[in-house]
C-alpha cells in the first residue's frame, strides 16, 4: 500500500514558523498561530499513531509540533511579562509620567 502524507502537516508547519517569527519579532503575536499549529499537529500525531504504516511525513508533523510548543511558551512568557509589568508598574499613565519627568530633567540640565 502506498504511503500518504498527513493532511495538516504543511499548514501546521507554516503556522508554527509564523508563530515563532511572531513571538520573536512582535512578542505576543505568536500565541494564536502557535495554538492553532499545535492543535493541527496533535491531530496529525493521533492519526499517525492509529496507523503508522499509512503515513510518510510524521517527522515534519513532529517538527511543526515542537516549533509550535516553543513559540507558544515564548509568546505566553512575554504576555505574562507584559501583564505583570502593566499591573505592577502602571499602564500608559506611568509612561506619561516618566516622559514628563524626563523632559523636566532635560530642561534642568540644559539650564545649568
């Protein structure tokens, strides 16, 4: 019997790579695509485990799953970091206060 490819491997690999780039470049931008890639890769894993002799590209599905997990962990960690920073150090108001103080200090230094 001829082996076939797992159906979601390509899209899960693309989503995992997009998620990894999203978490590296944008921070939180990788959560949604990595979660979708992980779900698709897990579906392929279940299909492969039911009938391993039917499918030929399990290594790619496993790679997509690994990349999706890494991207999800990194994006989630950055999200928690942003949330903690926002809650403990203030939101946009804290940034405004910081810039006002910075401008005042620049004016003081330029006068002396």
